C-alpha cells in the first residue's frame, strides 16, 4: 500500500492529492494514509501536507529502491524484483540464501554492507549510501564451465552504463572496471551447480560511486577511486543503477538464448585496460609475466609470455 501511495504521488507531482481521494482510490482509511505518508517521510521523502488541499511530493531521497529506479528501467526481467536493504552483511550472501526460490533477474541491493566480500577472500569497502552494492541472481541453462565468461557481461554492462552518462572507463579483464588505472568497480561471481547443471549464479557488483577519499583505507588510495573523485562531480546513483541493469539484460539475453556473448566481449576488447600492456598473471604461488594480446571469442585473455609461448588464460588475477 505504501508503494502504491508513493507511485500515485510521484505520478501527480504538480498537484495536491487529498487524503479523501487517496483513500477512495485504494479503499483504506484517511488515518491509514496519514501513517503511510509518515513512513515515507521517515524514509526521506519530502512530502508537503496542506490542510484542505492534501499531499504533494517535493523531493525523493537518494536511495536505490525499486520505486526509485523503475522509471529509468527498461528491462523485462533483470531488476524487476529488487530486495532492498539499508544494511546487510553482504548482498552476495543474501542473494545465495534466496536464489533457489527466486526468479532469475532478482537483484539484492544494500546501502551498506557490514562484511562486503571481494575476490580471494578480501574485504570490500562499502560506504553507506555512496556506492552501488548489488547482486544479480541468474539461472542460465548453460554448462557450468561457461560461467566464467558471464563476468564479462557484468563488466561490459558497467562500462557501457558509465558511457551512457558520459564517463569513459576501461575494463581490466575479467572482473574490474578502472578509470586512469584505479579501480572503480569489482565483480564477484559465485555459482551453485551440479556436474552439468547450474542451479544459480550470483553476480555481485560493487561500484564506488560517490565515495570520498576518506572512505578508502590508506592502502587502497593508490589502487582504487570513485566516480565522484575521478569526475569531480556527484553522480546520480539511481540513473546509473538503472543503466547498468538495462545494459546487463541487453548483453545477457543473447548469452542465455544462444550462448552468444560476442557483444560483451567486443566491449571488453575495445575498452581493455590490458591489451598491448605488459601483464603479470598470478595463479596461487606462481607469477608469470608477458604481454596481453587480445581477448578471444571465448572471453579468454590471450597472453604472449616471455618465453614466446602464447596462452589463452581462462581465469586468474592480473596486474599491469
Ligand atoms: C573484487 O573486486 O574483489 C570483487 C568485489 C565485489 C564487491 C561486490 S559489492 C556487492 C557484492 N556483495 C559483496 O559482498 N561483494 C559484491
């Protein structure tokens, strides 16, 4: 009911809506309406109430609820069901808890994560209200082996969504998006599968949107940045989130329907932070250096090592 009232107010921003009119529309009492309006105010909505005129919405809070992104969303299933939390341990953990019973495309999003997880067991800084911390639940009917390349769909979606709002970024195969060599987005893809069947994939995407320098621990200052720091302006999180979900669906549907991720790979290639650079590939204890040549049609990184041997790398930690 609260969201229905919110939608009505949002669709009638120019005029006052009387408590009587709203209560007739939804068949609830005026005092119930008053309570819902108060809850909305507590959530950060600025709502003017004038006696004998009614209610009018003045401004909306900077929160990433479905109601706040829906206007910019043009997907059919990605992000059509959003679990929104003010604070949570980790959106990936929550997404894995609910994945089996939820529809594909469900998104878990939080303003704050108390134990945000990065790759290789690292912590992920998730400053409250300043980033996009989300996990997308996917259920492709694909061979589990093919899942590694799904991450490239996430990276390409973030890169294109940023371009849509005028921000140029590079993709550091396979999990990161960087600006001027500093990380602004990391992706953690986790899978639950049987031998030849995927139960679900959870793709966790973390984007440093409006973080300030003091939000980063000292050891990350040289390695990570935020869009706000790089662009010297506050970024609209709602619009960016909707763009990412839109772009994600655009690149995911061909993969889901016909195992085609050519578009995402093309974007990763064209905006690569690695191609033609000297790179180190870190696999456990082993570090090998070489030159990144390409990202092939299977989404693997093609590297020529110092001994002249060319290899297609499937996964691993890369440093430039
Ligand atoms: C990495 O670069 O190491 C991956 C970082 C992934 C961070 C995101 S934030 C949303 C989701 N929830 C998590 O706990 N981690 C991912």
